[in-house]
C-alpha cells in the first residue's frame, strides 16, 4: 500500500504537469497586474479600478480604448453629498477610467476609496477664521466625533456653495501633484456623466503639449469660463502654467475668491491672466441631462462627451447604454451623438399629448394668462412653430416653446399644479427635419478648429 504522503508515479506526473500549468498562469497574471499598476504616480495617489470581470459579466470594451492611460480624471465633490453621489461612479464611470482621483472638503474613505481634502493647504487664516469656511470647520469636527452623515438642509447647502468656490485653484495644484506626467486632466463633479469613449476620441483632435483650457462655455462680466459641473479639460502644458500662476499669487487669488461667487469663473480669470483663452466646446460638453436638454438643430447631430445634474440612476442607465453602444459599433467606432440618446431614451416617452404633474420646461415665448390647460394647449396650437406647452394653475400661466424637451415630474405641492403638453405630430416632423442634417457619423464635429 502506498504511503498516504506519496502519489503513485502516473498520478505524480499528472500532478506535476497541472502544477506547472497553474504556476505559469499565476506568473502571467502577476506580470499583467504589475504592468497595469506601473503607470500609477507616486503623488497623492491615483485610484486604479482593475477588478476582474466574472464569466457572467459582459465584457466592457471601454476598458481597452486607446489613450485612456494618458488621462487623469479628477472628481470634485463635497462631504455633504459624497456618500450619496460617489458610489455609483465606482460601479460605472471608474470601471472604465484607469486613473482617477477624488477631492472634497473632508478627508474620508467611501467604499474603499480615499477622498482627499483639497482645502487642507489653504491659508490658515481662511480655514480657521473666515466665515466662508464655517462649514469646513464643522465638517472636521463632525468627522473627529465619528460622524459620517452630515446635514443636507438648505442652510448647509448654502454654506457648501460658499465653500466650493475656494476649491478650484487648489484643485489644479493637487491634480498636477497626483499625476504630473498625464497628458490631459479632466475635471468633473459628482453629478457629471462622462461618455468615456467619446472623450478619448475627441481628445485625439487636440495637442496636449499646447496650453489648452477646454469647456462648456458660460459668460460673466466679459469673461468666458468653463462651467465646472459640465466638466472641463486642461492640457498638461496649461495645468503647469496655471499652477505656477496660482502658487506665485496665492494671496491675490484668495482675495479675489472672497469677492466672487463662482470658483469656475475665478479659475477662468486666472487662465485669462496667463493668456490661455477658453476653447468653447458646447454642445459636446453638455450642462443638461438627456431629459432637460432642449433638442434643436444646435445639438441634435453632435457627439456628446458629458452631461450635468445627473442623478445616480441616470448615470447608471447612460453607462450601460454606452457599453452596449460600444459593442454594437466596435467596427465603425462611430461616436454616440445627442440624436442617438434622444431616440433611445426620450422619443419612446413622447407618447401622450398631455401629462399632469409634469414640467417640460417650455418657456421660449412670453407667458400668457389663460384659465385652463386646454386653453394653454390651444395657444400652442395657434402658433405654427410651437412644439410644447406648460400650464401652471392657479397662477393661470401658460408658457410655450418651439423646442423638443421631455422635462421631469413636478408633483403638486398643494398650492399649485403643473400640466405639460406636447404637439406629437409636429414633434415627429421636427425630429425628422433635424435628422436630415446628420449627414456624417458625428465624428467630423469633434474638430472644433
């Protein structure tokens, strides 16, 4: 009888062969993981999302797109919203982006990811004394006391807004320290959705060695600026220049920030001071959701790279749609455009002429005073270009629009009700006319020069 500690000769050979095969695959896997992690900077710390997909999960083509490792995605948020808005990105956005980093007004861990304090190096006289930093001081105290959930009332939101404007310029410095060799730095917020595949294709049209500041344009007092929530892009060259400007004039920019109300505007002023103008990118970078976007000839045929004000369920739906789009268009590599999103998400919901407790945000024309939803519909019907209408009762306000927009639910608050309507036949014709303008696949519109 063989000893229990030894195998028969033929079984030993099988065992050794199986062991060799297993060892080979373990070495191979270690090699790929190490290579994947070799791109991580020694700075603040770049999060890597390299989790294995199980056999039951669909393959995600967004993980293998060219140019991904050249980009650092920088997400800015606040502690009062982070635990609610960040987790969806860990299961969607950041499954595609190999390099990302999270910043807030409080250092904390959320689902195993570090959220860094972007304000921890701000002038102590601001952090300790200034009224705009009252919430910052409270957040540190609440955290020290063991709290992980923070108030979300209107007063707290106001204080969070006052604090947020101080984050933008320190964010530039922290982003550069995180991954100084990245070619592109893409700045988003917690309610921004990135169409990752389109972003990568779009950036191929720009040179990161040039000083570029790219964003969805807004305008205040003579200055065009990239709206923060829409998302904006800064080249390596431009980021090095703006960080040098900020570090050399920190006190001056702190004073400017105290006097202004929007941090993204202050950032644009800094770029303007070093002669880097905004590269305007609307409607590629979009400040609306698919529901609230006004679909016109100004948007319809364009590729889309970002949406703003996206709740977690919208981010999840768009992400799954993008993965399906990539699988279906693997050969053509056509970009995802606004008209694709409209056809998939919006048009199937435009099936009723009227909907109570709904606001489709009509309001292009001067409001009229009428006494019923039916009268408002007739007002729209009398205007040959009117596509949608909304009636607010008992204010007797009727508003109309010549754009296609779905809008969102607006339940009655007991004091007034909102009813919306769509001229479906006219909308069908308007969509057909807009579609006739989409002669290419959309990729030709990536070139903003």
